[in-house]
C-alpha cells in the first residue's frame, strides 16, 4: 500500500496525475488477461434465460387481446412522408396477450373535447418480441392503424405508434405500443364481417349524438331561412304575388334587430298574396305554434251610419243578426263589418247574405265568443240608440291560412284589431285581446295549438318602453279549451289585408312562455329543425342581366 499524507486528500481535476501518486487508495494489480476474471460478452446463457423469462411472464400475466393487423398496400407508398397511406385489415385476428407496464388495467376515465369522446391517452402496452413473432409471424411488428380489442376492459383501440425496446444486454426484447381510441379511417379498409362485428359490439359517437348533431346542423343551415333563392323565382318554399311589395326596413327593439324587411299585404293583386309549398297533416296528438310580427295600418276608409242590429234565427245559416246600414252603397257577401263606438264596444260581423241589401239590410254572423264578450261589457250592446256606433269595412289580418277542400284546415286571423279567431278542424274559437290594439304599432303574436294538452292559447307581445334588458313584454294572454282532432292542410297562405307582416313561422311543437321572447326577437330561428314554415319576408333579389360576351 502506497504511503501518503492523510491530510492531503483534496480532489482536483487540474492535476489528475498527482492525485494518483498521493492518494491512499488500495492498489489492485491485474495481469493482461483481465477478461479471464469477467467478460460481459460471454453472457449468452444469461440473455437466453432473460428472454425466456420475459416471454413466459408475458404469457402468464398478460391480458387477452384480439389483434387485427393493418397490412400496408404496396401501391399506397408515400415517398414524401415515408409511410404507407393505404392498408387492408386482416380478416382473422391474432389472439395474443399484452402486458401493462405498471400492472394496472386501463380505467374508464373518458375525455370529451371538440373531436368527441376519447380514452385516457396514450395507453401503453408491452408485448414480448419473441412471443409476438410466435403468434403473428416472424418479421412482423405491431404497426400504426392496427385494430386492438382488449377483452377485459371491453374497449376497442387502434395502434398510434410502436417501437422495439432494448432490454437486458441491449437485446431486442419488447415491443412498446401506444394505443388510442378506435375510429374509422378512409385509408384503412376493414372486411364486412369485421365492420359488422364492430358495429354490433360498440356504440359510436354518431349513434349517441348523431341525431342531435344533425338537428343542430339543420338549425344552423336550414335552407328555409338561409337559401340564397328565397323570394326569387327559384324559391322552393313559397310563391309571392308579383305585385306584393316587400319593404326593407329594420324592426328593432333596443339594438336587437328582429326583422330586416316585411310584407305590405295591401299590395298583392290576388287574395292569397303569399302561398307556401307546405302540406300539413295534424293528428290528434300533433301540436303546432304560429309566430309573426304584425302591424295593422291605421284605418283610412269611410265610416257608415249603423241603423240597427237585430238578432234573428230565421235567416240564412250561419247568420244570426240582421244589420242595417244607412248608405246606398252595396256591400258584398264575405266582407267584414267593423262596428265600434270608439270606447269599450268594438266588434266585427261577417256578411253571410245580401238578400235584403236593397234597403241596406245584411244577414251577418257575429261569433258566439264575441257575443259573450260584448254581453259581459254591456248587456244591451245590440241596442244602437245612444251607443255612438260607427261601421266600417275592414278585412281581417291573416297571420296564417291553412286550407283544404272541406274548409276544415287551420286558420289564424285578427279581427277589428282586438279579436284572434282560430279555426282548427271543425272547431272555431275567438279570443278577445282585451283592449283594442293600436294601429301602426308592431305586435308579436304567438299562437299555440295544444292537441296534447287540450287547449289553444294566444300571446301578444309589445315593446317594453324603457326596458333595455327584456325589450318586449306580454300585452295580452288567454287560453281556451280545445278538443283534439285530426285535420289536413293542403297549403298555407297569407291573405290580402291592410297590414304589414314578417317573421311568419310555423312549428310542429308549442312554444313555452319563457322561450317566446327569444323566438320573437331572433332574426333567424334557433329551432329551425322543428319548423314547417320559416319566412323572414326576405327582399326580392333582382340581379342585373349580364349578356354573354362575344
């Protein structure tokens, strides 16, 4: 043992040679044939033992897997990205066992993102190389796009990447494979039997959410609202009278634009100014909802003197009153009298027969709901004396007119700017809005036909002065009973009247009160997938003619 100064044991990289001489370390003398003591290259038996144990451990502790190999197609070589872009999946799986590095089975912790449902990724598994070649064939390897079914957790994966790990003595021992959730790929072709098996034993995102996703997509792209051909000759959903005027002007409530244009229903040359290409079959369990923004024009016609209103049950059915007018003008069957004293008494009567028109008497029908309303206000409403009645001719505002050959369709009209008359099948009900609505003011109508709950209801909304948050409020609301019945509509129309109208919508479900304001204020409906009619009164598109250049 070399002598040294025990107090001089400082370590320095500056003079390594000096440290050797002064150190008190033990001196070991080995002859030139040091490998005779230990040669790490002479470990073949140890290597073979390790490989055998590794394969045995894989077989003993591995979990079962069904491995469908994706075999690359030679014609699918991509020399730029240095990969095969096309592959065919083998019809018969390789039944093999795989190891999990930490021994824990994959859990059911799912992640949801914009691309859908995903497992905890990546899931790493190990497969002994020798064992793999025994089962899958010498020279093969787990590769990207292989399909892997793990039976114990009952999950379907596909290979995202793999590499060969070198273990004991730098020997190729184990395939390390990263898995991700299985998803169909256009570049990988599976057999019909495999596709059928996957469909049978798995539930895809499309099966769970497909219907909802399609409905959401339809809402966002519904051509009833977004077609570039709306209000043109190529409009698939409606036909407009050539003379119908469409006014481009915003209907706005405190910064929210509910509509950008509207129909002037006084301008069509025919009675049905707008005709929709929509048939409808309403069953006893079918609900409907109609919405629209309506603005009745101020009356500018002539007033006539009302001489008498006399009840009669001997005149032409369904007439129930004789109304005598003090004028030589002759009115026509089907016209509507508006009778008002400028105060609480305001009602309408429809001319049924003009057999006594020579002396100014007309057989008219006043609906029973209107009679009940008037009687509750003033029992002697039909006595003309001292009432101050004035009579005018004013057609009802048609919100939607669903007709069929038997006149038993579905119709919603506003009479005298105060009564909403609903004809549904064989039933007819009139709902009073209370006070007469103002002329030249926009009102939002929501009419629910609730066959499933046996009621109609009518909501009328108006601007809420000073409220910039809610913007609109309920002006009137009333519910009446309904007997569910079937009816058929051959087509829907909007008829000529002295009113502006826009955002005409017909839904196959009713609209709850809390959703009505949002629907009325939406320029585009958010429930387009439930709509039969969506008409925003889009302006006519008149493109300039460009001749063919020679």
